C-alpha cells in the first residue's frame, strides 16, 4: 500500500512539470500567432490608403458622368434640366474627391503620424479637446 501512495505522489509531480512545460510552449505558440496576425493586419493597413484613393477617384468619375442633361426621357413626365447650380455642386464635389484621392496617394503616412504625435506631445490639452469635439460630431452624425 505504501508503494502505491508514493507512486501516486510521483505521478502528480511529474504531471505538474509536464503541464508547466506545455504551458510555456503554448504561450510561445500564442505569441507567435499574435505576431503573425499583427503582421498581416499591418500589411493590409498599408494598402488601405491606395484602396481609398481608388474609391474616391471612381466616385468622382461617376459624378462627372452622371451630370444632369438638358433632355427629357421618352415616356417620362419629368424633365431633367441642366441647372447650373447642380452642375457647379457636382463639379465641386467631384474635384474635391479627386484632390482627396491625389492627397492620399502622395501623402507620407509616417510623416503624418510623426506630426500628429508631435502636436499631441506639445499641446496635449488642445489635442484632447479636438479629439473630444471630433468624437462628439461623429457621434451626432452617426446617431441620425
């Protein structure tokens, strides 16, 4: 009987050591997975400005192509007139989208990040107020 009790104690101790060793390897596996996911997210984020720029440019081209024409569709009771105000707003919006797309393509995001970090370090209170104001406005816009 005494031999069985000692074997049980030895088995538990050995089990704890094996469990501890497997926990370390599991932690290393999790850490490598986290690094892998972080790398893939960073790679996808680096292509995001180009995708946004392409979308803005496509939207600008679509606006320019859909300008109202001074003609009536056959069988339609609604006449689409060439209103100079609508055309001006459409042109302004399309050119703004185009310039935003150009800026996104040309912008150095690392320099932009450094500039924002510098502003936050030099003027933390102002940065906090701007962030709160922007969050409030975005919240109101999304609530509607």
